[in-house]
């Protein structure tokens, strides 16, 4: 997938792999994220240092990330270095060396990353919320894996996971910038040559059960409060209505939660909502952090905002503001080659289609206020999961107030 930007002075190339933490057996939890690290440690013909030096020498960047449903490796370079970028990226993805001493060194880095996340209370709240929303399902697992699984993943097991999943039918190559499509095709010619096509991972949807309340008691100056609901999946047209609903509820500074919780009451520095979509599942989440003694008031205010939205919906003015914000964000988010490449890769690997920007804007504009209100009532009116992380126990009245049957 390519997009030509003749005015750009950069090119961005990414290899998107249709496998993420959702596709790992329990005993291999964290394997995709481990691979994200290991593929930059060197190939059969390059060391980790030579990769870093080569990218720095042209002023480029090389990075990767892991999600629940895909893993992406990408590079952004000056336009004249497209050939080098393609050759480097395909080598990194197709021919990792998995040298034993490098596997062990990177294992320690990832274990430190897990420890850092475990010691960040707002991260813990989000992790626990996903576990509560999708209990017993891979979507509820932390992408990093656990200390136990990461410590147990051997070099051969990780290499076998790569050999099983990093195959042509599971890969999307996306590029954008001052380039031509034929250049990219030629640059990746022979990529995984001779490797059988493979099959995309099979994914089962999660069950309907949620965990109503999860409490992690620990000493801290703040209490971290998170709520979550199930939502539409990434093929559901209602996802556009949820975008608008999210913007009104907690997606920006003009949102109801930001104005009521932070601006009017001073209850929290950070308060926001966020939708997420997956194959066969989706979610809507809310987060706020406050002083332990103010959690009861925060819960009361949040519930009042939620109840009012479910009962009365959004206004026409809120709809117009949210629509303008979403349209502006979509347009401003595609100013450079990296964002254009990311849109191509993410769209193709998740939905097997790239919706033209104008068509996507039309779909968002076609959502009526009634559509938004219906989706709000369906999502926020459904079962919810609550998570509290901080110096309060499960029997604290402010904590129990967070539970709704």
C-alpha cells in the first residue's frame, strides 16, 4: 500500500504484522512485544549497532510498537534514502538473528519495562480495567506479558513464534512520501521469498461477563479511578457515533467530564475517555485521578454526568463541536509521511480496506444526533467494570459506590 506525496521531503515505510498479544497462548504472553524488541537487535548480516549507526547516518528514525491485534515496524527517512529504508526494514523483519546473548539482554530490558509499568498506578488501573472488561480472554491481557511468561520464553520458542506468524499472508507493507509505487514493489521484491504464505490468526470473541469491581490497594498520594463498558467492534458502523459520543463525554477540554470534573470542581488534573475497537469486540473507557479523600465526590460527579447523557443525550451544539474536532484531528493528523503511512498500514491490517479520507469524513458527518444518543444509551447503559488503585480498601464507601449492578 503506498501514497505518493510529491511535496514531502521524507519517506515512511512500515511492515505491519497481523499478530499481537491477542494471538498468543497464555504461556507465550508477551511474545509479540518481545519480538518487537528483538528484531532491532540484529539480523544475519547486521548487528544492533550497525543498524543504529546506519539510521543515524542519514538522520532517520527506526521504531516499532505492539498492540493487541498487530505489531508494526517502521522507518522514516529523507526521501533520497527510500531504497536503503526498504532494504533495512525487510531485512530486520525477515531475517532476525536471535543471538542468544542478545535475547537474554533484551529480556532484562523488558522485565524492567514491566516493573516500571507495575510501579505506575495509572498504568495499573488501565491494565486492571482491560482484565475486568475481558476476563479470561487474551484481549484482557497486558501487551507486555507478565514477569513470569517473559522470564520463561526461550530463544527457540520466540524464533518459532516468528517463523509461524511472520509470513506473507500476515504482512502489510505500507509506504508514503516522495516515492512511486513501483519503487516500493521493487524494493520489497524477494521479501520472504520461498516462505509459505501462512494463515492469519483465528480470533474468538470474548464472553459477555465483566468483573464489576477490581481494587488494587497500595500506598500512594492519589487514587486512580477507571470505568469501562463494552462497545462496538471495528467493523460496526456505530463506531463513528461512538467517536462523537466520546468527544462530548471526555475526549477534549470542552467535554462534559473535563469541564465538570476539572474546571468546575477541581477534582482531578487528568480526566478523559477513550474508545477502542477490535475484531469482534470493543470498549469505552474512562479514567480520572484524584486525592483519596475526594474519590466519593468524584464518583458522584462522574455518575451524574453519565446519567444525564444516557437520559437526555447530547445537544446539537455539542454534536457540531465534536464533529469539527474530529474532522480537524483527522486532517491535521495526516500532515506528514509517517501519519499517512500509519493510516494505510493500520487500515489494511485491521479491516482489509483503506477508506479514503473524504469517504471517512462523509461517514462521520452522516451520523445524526439521534444515532449518537442511541449508542450512548446502549454503551453507557450497559454493564460496567470499575477499577480503583490507591490507598483505599474494597470496603471503603467511596469504592463500593463505584459499583453498579
